[in-house]
């Protein structure tokens, strides 16, 4: 994980296993809006974000403003006035968000059955993407080296 200076984002404990991507740990609309802000890669008004999603997700501008402000409260977005209008920007990169969310998920499930977690993880990884097993082995070896 890369070093972060900003406080970690606030995320709830709920994980929706059937959801896609960021929506696993955020609400559907939160995930859509955050993805748009990441794609824009620059501060944007709520109207700009609204215009980016309205064709796929019919939602009122006021709802977009409310959800963007919730993401600010969660320290996932920042908000500042530019030219008299509020602009929203990512407070955390997509990669760092995925790192934090992934770590939270692992920490949450490891207490459930730690003796089975590693075996199940390897089995699922082998089924979905066997090439990743070599990457996993390299990560394990690196962790062993760091521990001395």
C-alpha cells in the first residue's frame, strides 16, 4: 500500500458480496458518483457529475449533491468553492481506496475462520485466475523477508 497523508476514509462494516467493484463497500449511487469523480480526475461541480450519470441512472441533481456530501463526510471526497461553486474531488485515489477496502474486508473475515481463510483464498484464486498464484507466492515470500 502506498503512504497516505490524509485520514483513512470512513467505511461501514457491511460488504455486499453480489455487488460489483466499489459498490461492494459503498452504496450503488455512492459508487457511481465516486467512479465519475475518479474518471474526471479534477475538481467537478455536482452538476457536472450529475450530467455524467443521468443517462444511465435517472436521479435528481439534489440527490447527487446529498450523496457527494455524504462521501465528503466519509473522507472519500473533498469539497471546496471555486468561482463561487462547490467542487468535489477525490480525497483518495482509486488504488488506495481499493487497498483500504480490501484490507478491511480481510481483517473482517480473518476472525471468522483463520485456519480456513488461506486455503479457501488459494482455492478460489486458482479457480478464477491460476496465473495469480505465482504473484501470491511472490507476495508471501516478500512478507517473509520483511519479517526477518
